[in-house]
């Protein structure tokens, strides 16, 4: 049984792309070992395949990445391996070195334009360190995956390497049955907006989403996940005295998250165009909204907006101005005919955009690597 060592810097709980990939490869007969880290507040996990979460001394910054990559390199040296799967640039160097030392196949799965994330674009020295690693390794790679065609084209033009596209598409819902008890508890007779994600950080529109709630009546906003701005969101809701309209929920297991998504009336994806990574992103949550068949309100980022417009499953807005955003929400809920049309289109989209269809491309790639 060929063994794939999968590595990622997060705590494995909320990374749905990695989980779906591992489940698919496990079902294809591969022996999987998934390596990540464990934080003090990490939720327990139970998977069909093997996992290893390393406890680290450092939680962020240079020392974290130095410690993680050193520990990962040593781990990879001494485990049985046939294929190495590196998720994102922050795990690529140790995987590349070990693949060369042992002459093992390496797959690189780039979840985003890593060097263009907002945490790096205003820190040129740190950004250049990561760019140096990328420029050194990327042109030598033979098996590269990424999340959409736009990002694939950018990498292909830059490094002249062929790129496979495996989108962050959600699995079909085994049972589509909204939890009525949860709906009564969370929203009652009100309409519900949902903003979900494990990386609700700066420039993802969450602050404006909270601020717009002061202009809405009989609507509740539920934010589920985690990120750098969570504490700020709570402060905004207190300052504006709208705590009863904004419910902030921490990270949840995926199955619990979907219970909230299914009872929502409108899904939000609000990234700003402040960096290339957000401009070309195609977040997991968009496909969760499709599978849960809830229309969405998205900012005018190229890939997400195109998906929504092409399938006619929601509204695209231009400006992150809370009062204007609130008017769009109000107009959406007043237009019953449009909502009905979106519901019909969402049902069609859910049959097309699902992991069961998307994963066939992934299976074919790994069958050739056996």
C-alpha cells in the first residue's frame, strides 16, 4: 500500500480541503499520514487515516515557522514514505529536501497565492524570504495543484510549470434537513445572514458586515469560525449596541458548522480587493453555501463574482460601505421572485459543484503517481 505523507501548518480541525483530499486518497487505497500542529485550544479529531499533531513552543512568526519546518524535516526523514504532499509554501522546503534526499515523488498543493496574502504584502523582507523559497523550488516541481484556474495561470506564467486545478468544492450533503430547533434558537422569525471561515482576518469584510447590522431590522448576523479580527468584531457590536443582532460563534467541527449554514437565508463572502490573494480567491464557504442551497451576497472579486453571476445564485456588490450593503440585503429579501429563481439555480449548481465530481480529477493524478 503506497504511503502518502501529507503536511500542513494548521491544527487539522477546520482545513476542509486537506480533509477531503485525505479521505479521497484513503478511499483509493493509499496509506495516509497527515502531519500538522496542536494548539492549546485545538478541538479533538477522529479520522479514518493516521494523524500526527506536533506540540510546538512557538505559536506564530519566524520562530514558529523555523521550529515547525525543522520538526517536519526530522519527522519526514524517519517515517516510511512513497509520496510527499506539501500543502502551501510554509511546508514546501522540508518536503522538497526530503523528496530529493530519498528520491520520492513530491506533490505541491498551493491553496492560495501565498506570497500575496495581506500578512506579507506590507512586510517586504518577510515576503522576500518566502518568495526566495518559492523561486528556488517551484520551477523544479512536476506535480502542482491549486484551487482555481486564475491562480494556476499566474503560477504557470511565472514558473512555466503545468498546474492541475482541484477546486475547494464541498461534498454533497448526506441529508438536507435544516435543524429547526437550532433555527428557532438562533434566529426565531428573523432572517439570518452567515459569514463563515477559519481565516476571517483583515480585509475580509467582516467589520463592515457587523457595522451594517445597525441599518437592518428583523435580521441576525451569525459569524462562525476564527481569525485575527474576531475580538474587534465583538467590540464593534458592543460600541454600536447591536449585540442582539450579531452572534459570534467560535470554530466548530465541520458537521456542526453546516447545521448553521443550512438554516441561513443569505451567505456572505466579502473579501476586499486589497491584495492578489483575495482578488483571485475561491473560498470553501461559497461551495458550502451552494450545497446548503442558500443564495449569497459576494464582493466583486474576480473568481467568486464570476461563479455567482454565471450560475445566477446571488448578488454581487461593489462597495464595502455598511449602509449600502444593508440596502442590498433588504432588497434581496424583498425580491421574492428573484429568491425563488436563485433557489432553483442553487439546486442545479449543487448537482454540479460537489466534491464527488471534482475528486475524479484528483484520483486520476494520484493513480499516475502510484
